[in-house]
């Protein structure tokens, strides 16, 4: 179905999901052919959007045929209207509207990442990507974190969401009690009164705590953590939170192999 008006209700709803996503949204948007293909390996979208000129693209034509065979609605947009809506500067003009996942409760097993007030979408997406690559399957977010399903986070995570259970607006006090009961050690990254990362025994499940880009981890969580770790550096005071997370997660991955 070709839609030509920016005032079409479905187009307005799509624009809202792209420009001002909310935690209460029932849907989120996946952008770009490769991100859509990654998502499609896990579940079907609710709705597909494609630019008029892109429907004959060698990668998109079979995908659209698959969607139509599955009776999933495909909307076409004029190229100019699609460009106005999309947040991607480059890439094949394809969007999926998909169900926004909601996780409740806590996980009892395995490694985890706890984010305390991480605000930058790029940082959050990078941390999620590193977590998935290091074998982490559970992520807990404080209420002060950025929306993990916003388009910029989804792009930066490059498909990591598909292998992660992301718990939002978590009660951190209850979470730390749960992790302690489950035998999962909590380690807060800190430059003060901390152990060298490479001296830690990471052979049992770990829940890593990473904090806000400016203020770091809140003091209550630092005190609640079982251990504190710093990354030894040749110069400089600290690493960007996404870089620090990658270092910690892959040291854990190395030890647990």
C-alpha cells in the first residue's frame, strides 16, 4: 500500500515512535536492512515500511515477499517522505515496527549488567552490544537511564537487543538483595577504594555496575556492591563508561571461558 501524505495517521504514529519514543509505547522501530534482518531471525514485525525506490533492492525484494506471505502489512512511502521520517543518514530505506519487550521480575542465574543513570544513547547502545558479545543475557536499568529502545540506542547496539533481557526502572535495593540471595557477586566500577580489575576472581556469575557519564555510580550502590574495581591505566583519570564496560566484560569473559 502506497501512502503519500505525511498527515496519514499511521505515518504520524511512526514519526512519533522515531522522534519522541516513550517507555509506555507498545511498539518500537527497527531501522535499516541489516538490523531488520537480525530482528527477523527472532520474530516477525507488526508492520513494515519501505521507500518506494527501495522495494526493488536485491536484499529487500525477497524480504518483502516473505512479509506479504506471512500476511504482514507493508506500507510504501515516497522517497522524500521516507527520508524525512528516518533517523538514518545512509542505508537501505526499510523500517520495522515491532513489539516493545517488557521484562518483569529478576533473573536468578548468569552474568548481568546494571546501569545506574547512563544517559547517553550511544553509550547505552555500546554497552548493550558489548554485554551481548561477552555472553551476558540480563541487563538492569535504573529509572534515571535513557530509554533502551530509542532509535539511537537500537542503532548503537547493532542487534544486541535480540539476545538480551532488559529490565527497566528497577528497584535497585530489591535487586541487590535478590542478587546476593542468588549468589551473584556485584562489582561496582570505581576509581576510589577499589581493587585492580585484573586481581579479581571472576569465575562465578557477576553483576557489573556502571554509572552515569558525569557523576558515576550513586554512593548507595557503591556501598551495596560486594566489591569495587578500577581499571589500571597508564595515563588519564578514567575511561568513557562504554569503554570501561567493554574492558570489564571481556576480562570476565576471558576468565570464564
